[in-house]
């Protein structure tokens, strides 16, 4: 139980750091006019951090390559609507 608490806190920190890195990258993309005007870099970064974490958990739990690829394709299709052309 004690270990579980720290493992959970560690996971939160990893997700938070990953999310912050992605937020920073999306902020840069927005300032470089790579994203559409109404794109929210913070929300995009948090969303894709959660997607990455979820994929990691699913891969660990034995999901197939095809199942994971379907989720990745869906996430990338969602990103397309925020990319400037």
C-alpha cells in the first residue's frame, strides 16, 4: 500500500512532465503559426500526454499492435484539425 502511493505519485509526475513538454511544444507551434488561431496549446498538450500515457498502459496490459495503431491514427486525425495549412 505504501509503495502504491509513491508509484501513483511518480506516475503523476511523469505524466505532468510529459504534458508540460507537450504544452511547451504546442505553445511554440502556435507562436510559429503552425496551429490554427483557435487551438489551445495547453489543452492539446494535456490531451496528447493522456493519450501517450493511455497507450503505454494498454501496451503494458497486452493490447495488440493493431488496437494501439487504431488509437494512434484516431489521435493524429484529431490533431489534423488544429494544424495550420
